[in-house]
């Protein structure tokens, strides 16, 4: 089913049952600052990765075309510069990540193709400003998966290929090979969030069969194991946990050992932000809400201890703005 038709159906089906009503009064913890707009077209369903002091954002759709342009963001100069275009097929809902100084992009969805799901995998070399096709993702064509890097390897899993998925695969850039690893213990899903703190990966949220998923898992590559970190109604921050998980196509930011889940589709387009502390396994919503337009299908990245949220969509409106988040700063209205 076309991804955007599914998105509309989900909003209609669950709009009256959102679990993301405000839990606390508006907070002044954390500050959002708007930076120089993304210089490519407005878009949603893009990908991002970081290499050194730069972030890279590209692909996605402007609502008419599947895009292949890519742009590098230099936060020290607040400047976007176009780089070599992606040589593969334009797409949405792909995965992007970086490993050992190279960027990687793969999988995704293009409704103009006879087979809409994709399994190709590409490497970007920032020094040569060039793309090279690598071994295709062995888990099979899919979109709305998650990806992360831990200890020099890329991991890709979950997503949708006509059915919901929960398998995970690791990629070794040195040998250009894929190996299947242990599957996510929880439900199959698409549109989940993932982040890494201290070489441990975390996966949660997303949907399965049109329903939000209220579970949360950590993955330890060294032991190839998943641990259930879901809260129950006896836990102090259970309400915040449920609100944080009740969404799809959100973005995550990991800063100073704490993760932040921002925006997403949660019975409507959201501007909520929730933090997770892995040391205490506690959730909080005591943060200044995202100051841009509520949205889903944005991308995020972290550079120099500052998180950024870029692009995305709200209903039929697509965005090209970029916002930086500093959790240790107090909210300032005019900055």
C-alpha cells in the first residue's frame, strides 16, 4: 500500500485516541534555535548522517518527485553546500548512517517502480565527494526500517515490505558483507525510532497492523542480545513512556548520555519531546516543545553536542527548516 495512503488512514483511525496529550505544563527546559533553511527543496522522508563536523541530508520527496540531491551542512558557518547527487534511484523512507568516516544509504520506497521497495546500499566518501554501490542489503527490499552504528558495524532492521518486519542484519564495511543477527524480541514494526548511547542501541515506538507499539528494547552487540526496557503502570514515569512510544516516524537525538524523541505522527502531527535516561530507565516530558511546525518524517543529527531536526511534513505541507536543540539551555522566546 502506498506509504502516504497508509499515513492518512492511520491519522483517521487513531486521531481520536492519541496518547500524547500534555502530561505537564509547558516547560522552559531546553532551547530551540532556528538556523539557515535547508537549501534543497522542501521534503519529507529524507535521510541524514554525520561525518566529522558536517551533516549530510538528501533524498526524500517534495510531494511530486523522488529526489536524489544531497547537501552538506556546516554548523560552524550555518551553511549548506550541495554535494555529489545520489546516483541510485530517488526514494523515501530509506536508512542513513555513518561508519568510520563514510556515509551509508540504503533500502527505501519509490511508488514509480514496478517493485516499489528497494534493497540497494551505497557508500559516500566525503574526501572524494563520490558514491559507490556496495553489497545489497541481504534482509530484502523494505522501507521505514531503522539503522544505527555500533563498534564499527552498521545495523539495519525492522521495516515494511508488504508485511511488517523485525529481523536485524549487521554490515561490515571492511569486507562489504552482511550477516543476520538476532531479531528484535518485540513486535514487528515500521516507522520506529533508534539511537545509540555508550555502544548500546535502543529501539522502540512505530506501528504494527495500524496500531502503535508500547514497547522499548536495548540491543547489546557484544552479547547479541535484546533486553526489554518497557515500563508498566507501577513505574513512576509510565505515562511519559506511553506517550513517547505512541508515535511513528519520529526522530531521535542522543546527547550527553540522554536520548530525546521528537515529533512524529501520534494521532496527529506532533511537536512533543520526551527524554530517556538509560542509567535510571526513566522518561520525562519536561522539555520545551519543538518550536517548528508539528511534523513527522523529518531527519535529525547531532554535531558538537547540539541536536538538529530538519525537513519533514505536516499533512500536505513539506518543510525545509532546520532547528537546533540544546537541552542544557533555558528557553528563550526571541533567538
